[in-house]
């Protein structure tokens, strides 16, 4: 099986960090100097490269915004709930997990992955059903961050939350009308932050499974935030409290 990823940042990250997973690089004659340099670097590692026309790139990427480069790669390996159990058993520091409850927009999922990896999250958990998966468009937005962050795709999110709680991890859900705010929560302990769907927020069963709910206080006319922006605010507060 072969997957395809596209975009300069995603391609650069894969060439630099996981060249063994690249089968072939496809690029256009009209590609930028930056892409030519990336291809030259890849070729020094023994990676095959082919010049193709722009329509072929678009066909491979299944998208127009390929930026002149597409990589044929080995399928991305997601982790499972069983992997999470094993990883939790080896956890030696205060846990820091992000749970995304049915995030369906690929751009939002990719942005959350990038932010989570940058801020030191130990793992990102998301459900198999009613959620975007790790597609080429998600990986383009993530800019390679998916390679440095364990991604757990689980079949039963509520059960997974109970697993985290059984390991002493406090689970906090972001809820618009929660009386407690993010800034009054104790985020220094082992925690998992739950962020909800773009339209409906956290699902009722997921919210019921949380230990605690919090809201992000907003003082302007705008009363809602994009989920990737809200995720960045929450994760940044965890980092701030742990400094």
C-alpha cells in the first residue's frame, strides 16, 4: 500500500526525519529552488525522484495545493488503545494528553497535531468514528508534527477516558458554559484535555466521562473560537502552569 503526502513543509519533515518511509518523490519542472534542493538532498539518501507535469501532481495529491511536490510513502501507522495501555505503563513523568472528540475538519486536526507536538503533549487521542483521519491534507497542515507525536485512534473514546482515569490522569473537558475557567484549573498534575467538535462541542457521553469541565473566558463580542485556536490556548496554559 502507498500513501501520498504533499506540501513543502510536510515533505521537508519526512525527508529529514523519516527518509526510510519515502518510496518516490514526484515534482514539477517548474518547482521552486527550495523544492529542487529538497529533491537533491533526498537523492543523496538514495530516494528515487521523478519529474512529472502539474496535472499528474494534482492527480497524485488529490488536491491543488500540492506546492509542486508529492511524496509516495509507506502508510502512516496509527497507534491503538492497546498501545496506549502499554505506553501508560511506561509513563514516568506527569502525563499530558490531548483528546479530540470527533474533530471532522482536516485542517483543524492537522493544526491541533502541530500545536500539540510543539507544546510537548505526550499523545493525542481521537475516535475512529465521526472524526477526520490522518490524510494527506492533515499531514500537510501538521507539517511533519505527526511524526513526533503519538497518535492513538480508538474505537471507544469513553472507555479510553476511563483507562486514563484508572492510571491517575485527571480528565478535563472544554465546555462553553462551564462555570469554572481554564485559568482556575490545576493543570500541574497528570492531565488529559478534551476538546470538542467544531459545531457541537464535546459529545454528552464524553463530557459525562470527564472529571471536570472548564470554559475559556472571552471578553470580546466573539463568543466562540476555532477548535485549533482554543486547543492552543488550553495547551499553552498547561505549559505555563508547569514552568
